C-alpha cells in the first residue's frame, strides 16, 4: 500500500486559478492523498469567484471542484490557527 499523504495547495490571486483547479481535482482523485489543505488568499477567493462563479465568501474548494469534498479543507491564508501552521504538521508539499 502506498504511503498516505497530506498536501498543502495555495491560491494567491496572482492568476493560475485554472491550474489550481486541475491540480486540486487531480489531488482529490488520487488515492495516495488523504487530505488537502487549500490555503486561499482574499484576492485568490475573489479571483476564484470571478473565474468560476460564486461569491468570495463561498467554499473555494467547492467552486474549484464543482462540488464539496470531505478530503479538502479550505483555509483563509490568514488563518493562523490551522494545523498547517505547525512545523510538526506532516505535509508532503
């Protein structure tokens, strides 16, 4: 059995939301990936909403994937309380 992995993906709002959509979709389908922490800046949320519909306060993972996903947790990029902020949090990248 392959090692199960947690991945962190960031969307900053500097463009690239179509690539983020493809990467997030691939990670969501990959059985080796058990969890994705999606960090999205305020400008990233605005760009995701603009490019794919919705509002900037909606779940960006659901907007990018076209459906909610239990595998993906979306965080504001200023969320300092999440597990992904710890140096001991196991993440593959």
